[in-house]
C-alpha cells in the first residue's frame, strides 16, 4: 500500500510540475522517483541498481537521437529537403488539408515495420520544413504522426502486440488478425482527424494573415532568407538523396541497431558534403543545442523507468486501482481498462502495463467468463493509440526533439485527442464483437 501511495504521489507531483512548467522534465524524472524509492524503504545500493537497469533500456535511444538529429541537420543544410519541400508545396498550393492528410499517410506507410523510431525519422524531418514553410502548428504534425503510429502499432511485429500475446501465451499474428477491422476503422478516423486539423489550421491562418491566402512564394522567401546558403550542396543532391534512401531502407528492412545506422550515415554525410575538419567541428557545435536538452531529459527518464518498474511500484499501483473498483463493475474491468488505457499506459509504459497489470486484469475478470484475448484486445487499444505522449516511452523524446516542441506542450495538445480516438475505437470494437 505504501509503494502505491508513494507512486501516485510522485506521478501527480511530476505531471503537475511538468505541465505547469514549475520544473524541467529532466529534474522531475531524475529526482522524484529516487525520493519516492527512499520513502518506500529502499537502500542506496538497491536504488542504484534500479537506475542502472533503467539506463540500460534508454541509452541506445539517446545515442540514436543525437546521430539522427546530426544526420538530418546535415541534409537540411546541404539542401536535400528544399526541392522536395518546394515540389510538395507547389503541388499542394494553399491546400493545408492535403498537407495534413499526406502527413498521416506517410506515417502509416512509415510504420509498416512497427518501429516508432523509424516512423518519426522518416516522417518528421520531411514534413517539418513544409509545416514551417506554411506556418502550420508543429504540434499538429506530432499529433497526426502519433495517431497513425499508435494505430498502425497493432501489427503483430509491433512491440505492444508481441508483449500482450506473450503475456497471455497466444499467437501474436492471430491476436492482430482479430483486431484488423478495428485497426482499419482507427486509420479511417485518423484520416478524418487530419482533415479536421487541416480545416482548423486553415481558419487560423486566415485570421492571422493580413491577406486571405498564404502563397507558397511568400512563405518560401521567409524561410530561405534564414538559411546559410554557403552550406548548400545542390550539386550533391542525388548523392545525398541516395544516401538518405539507403539509411531509411536499412532502418526498415534490416535488424541493425538504428543508432549504428545513423552513426555511420552521419559520418558518410560529413565525408560527402563537408570534408574540412574545422567545418565539421563547427557544424557539430551548431547542432549540439538541438541534441543536448532532449538527450539529458531522455537519460533522466531512464531513472524514472528503472525505479518504478524494478521497485515494483507500478504493480502495487495497479493492484490498488483494482481493489478500489466497486464489486458490480468488476466484470467490466477489462473495458474500464480499455477506456483508461491511454492515461494508464502513458504513466506506466508498455512493459509494466502488459507484463504486470494485464495478468491481474485477466485473473480478476476470468470468473465472469471474460477471455484473456478479450482483455488483450481492450487493453491494446488505449495504450497503443496514446503511445506517442508517454514520457515512459523513449521514442516520445525522439519525436518531440525532431519536431522542436516541448514535452508539456505536446502532452497538453495531443493527449486529449488520442484518448478520444482510443475510446471511439473501443466502442467500435465492442459493437462489432472484438471486445
């Protein structure tokens, strides 16, 4: 009981401080869980062990973030994205809805491999310059990419579905096949959401701009004047494009650790575009501010993950929730967890959610004839759809770092819409009998 109480206190204090900007996310992630573990009676050796385990799951994503930012920054300076952006902006004209729908579709295709990191790395660097060019809200970019990623992540090679199948000793592919109608419905909802986002942004732009329309030429000039043209390598466009395609293909079709791909990609990008050692050094210093803040936050998040998961705090928190439920609602616990899957999954992260909480739910509702697969279907919906806002998921920091937004702004803007979509999908699943 003490561990659960401490866990809830830490979560509430941490989310309050982050959302109200009373303290940095890095400060909260690093300090508050340690204080909580001390209150729970753990010694310093145990706490250091928890931290080491947490950092062991995080450091690869931190290194990936550093090298991916450097790689795409090099390509941006070299001018790789300029023709791509100009072409899409010219084709889209002032059609903001087209841009929003294209963002969702690219993210859907990009997540065919089931890896959130590659989806963010494929979608955000390509679409962000377009959003900037047309003065669109980058938070909407993250929302649309997050929705598409969360819904596509139900594929059997995606992490959450594999975790759920493992927890219930069930075939992951069969578990996914049973959810395909719900997944298709969710993807349609995400496209509709992209259209709605496009209309909202179009109205906002019309109010903000002195003219009724924002022309592509005007927006081009506003961006190009800020670029360092001395770094442009237009003569190497096709070489840089081939290198980038190679990097993306390796991300999607191989099992090579992503940070290794971007590490070597960055070195090749430097060798191709900027061979002068002093210029390479100055560019690394230029890119450093874009890397360091989020890398520090990411590594501090490893403290939070390590302490909460390995100290058993997450499991105790889940048990308290179950015990507080009125008896007449116990038979519907899996549906309640589906509704609350977004906020619970955001707080817990996928591993405790599926390996610690799901077995408790299955055991609780089994006497009422609810199968383990019903529980898995319901719990997968909410946690998956809101995957992109969880501070317990390392790729969340990769996404906000690439988009250049703050974690608290991302959570406040995105979470409510992703939670709504997850509930809509759950209702659809109940109606057609998946849950």
